[in-house]
C-alpha cells in the first residue's frame, strides 16, 4: 500500500469482497479443486474489474478481501483497507461524499468520494507495565507502534474531524478521550443555546420596548472556560483536579 497519495478517489464497500460458494441440490457433491479455483478466480476478476471501472485510489471494506482479489487490486495500484468498522465507514462517507455500497453490483460513479490527501502514518505507543496491547511489547512495559490512516482535505468541511491524542499511556489517554468527548458535547450545546437566546432576543425586540429588550440575551451564568474546567474536573484524580482548576483558560 502506498504510504501517501495526493488527491484520491474513495470507494466504500460493506460486507466482504470474496467468493461465496453456494450449494444447490442439483450440484454434484464432488468437484475438482482446479474447477473450484477457476470458478472463484473468475468471480473475483469480475468483481475487481467492476471496482476498478470507477478508478478508485483507496478501497475501504467492512470485512475481508480474498487474497487473489487483493493481488489484482495491488497490480492496479489500489490501496485496500480491510476490517473497517461500520461507524468509521459512515464517518468516511459523510466527510468524503461517498456512498456505502452493500455489494459490488451496487457501485456507481455517484458512490465515489474524494479527499485531497491520503496518507498512512505510524505513531509510537506508550504502555504501562502489564497493560494489554498489540505487537511484540504486548503485556509488558514500553510501547508499540500504531498505524493510522488519514483522509485529509475532504470536501465536506465542518462535518467532522479527527483528534489525535498521544503522549501518555492508553489508560491515561482513555480518561482524556472521555473528557474531550464531554467537553465537545458541552461546547456544541453552548453554541446552540447561544443561537437560541439570540433568536429569542430578536423575537422579543419586535414585541417589547427598548428598555425591556436591553437585557436580552441575558448574560451567561458562567464563562465557557469555567464550564469546560468543570467537565474535565469530573474525570481526573484529586491530584490532577488541582492542576485543572489552577490552569489558565
């Protein structure tokens, strides 16, 4: 797989790209292995040709891709991403403008998404002694390597982004991840609440005199920085809470 690409065409496929052997009552019980392989390869060649008709640079598949199909796609310069979670496929579809196809036969030009840059990066992990992980260092101290794929410069600006958390153990980063999610939700609701208050003040100005509307929108009960501190405060240990409370906005 290429470690980086420029402008890329993205195809998203649910399920798997492999040959499913069916068995009908009229089919013979015994078949030649060569005949079965030829039948499988013929099916996979047709499926790969259907995918490559869209000229994709990156193919993301929810489950697995047959080895023979992977080799065909590699020969044509297509980067294949296997075992992509359904939630990740949905985020990619929203960001790149692609549509998730349930089968190869459903792939059309309208299902292709785009991104300005695609790259594969490796980041070092830090794990505490005894913490579970992947790689040669699993179960011990030190760390391993996590490989991440980045779809950058997507056309759907404002519909999603990724935040990379690093620098501590997975256990500590799990706490940071939970706190960050809560802070993002609070910031979103605070923005929506501010928009509602502004709309309410505009409506009130049409009905009341200037003196009555001068107090709208009412001042917020607390600043955004203080509220975010309170969210983080609920996730940290007593020692870390002191640092959060004393931190600058």
